[in-house]
C-alpha cells in the first residue's frame, strides 16, 4: 500500500490517500476540503469485498479508531473527526450513509461552522435547513439531505429504513449542495450506530484532520504510514 498527497485529483487505487490543501491543489479538491474544515483526509483503500447488506463503499477499508486517537494526540494536530461511510441496502436499493461523531460539528462532511467558531449549536444552523443536528444521545436518528428527503417524500419525524432491519427517525434535513463533499452521503447517523451496523468494531473509513500548522502535513503523513496496517481480507460469506 502507499500514502500519497493529492495534487490535481484524488488518487485512485491507493490503500491510503492523504489529501492536503495547498496552492497547487485543484479547485474542486480544495473546495471539498474547505467545506469539511480539514487540512488532510486519510482513507485506506483495498479490493472491495463481495456483496453484503451493510458494507463499506467501493474500495474503502476500515481504519481503527485508535489510529485517529494517536493522530489526534500529536502536537501538530488540532482535531480529528472519524467518519464511517456505508452502503446500506433495503429491498435491493442502497442508501449512502455516513456515521459521524455528533460532537465534531466544525470538521467533517456536515460542517456547520468555521473552525474558529466554537458555538457548535444544537439548534438549526448553517447546513441544517429543518429540524436539528444530531446530538451525542441519539442512536437510531438520522439527518438526510434535501435531495434525499424530496426524492423519498420524507420529513422531520418520519421513520425510514436504513439497511435491511433498522428504522431511523428523521431529526434533521441538511443542504449540502453547491460544493463537492468528501464522505458525502444521503443520510447521516451517529458514528456508534454505524459501527454497530457494520459489525467490524470501533472503526472509521475516513479521518478528517485539521492541523495547527499546515506545514506539518508531512509529519502526519509519516505517522499515518506507520499506523495504517496491511490490507485486510474479506470475511467469508458465512460471517457477513
């Protein structure tokens, strides 16, 4: 596997992709990172596993949360926000899901305020156009995008299927249009609930990293190289 910094495009076929903001980064990539409030994004890429009702998308692999904790402990790191992306199938139709930490409101795919703004309000703010943001006490609660809500004709308080056997209450509708999103999804649920659905333990698929000094990207890249393990094997069908 290898670790790379994206310049004009996202790297394809790499087990770990680390993206950094610089003047040479293509506008679309820089915009996506800026929308997330991140200086770096870390992902582990592998050969995709066979079909499962709840699975990691495409070629993403699970990253232990311990990796996020160690990166967060570095003096150069300001914050790390782990996200777990899933494809959850119900009656043959997938929903693109992202499990997020409700406490990380200034970093990640549903960023609601600049990093400098510490208000992190529970009420309607910025991306949330109706209802509320997820809170740490939520479990089977979900925020959906405006386009998903319109397509499915759902509203605040409705219960929707995500995956084959779980119902979620819609508590928020978010507008994420206008900018490309890393770890973009149709539905956003609590990280712990997403981990439960996947069944691979305390893991994430994407780590959003904000730095106190963007010049330290290479140092965090080296640490990520050290911490990210070898390519995992798909479990046999009987275990999925």
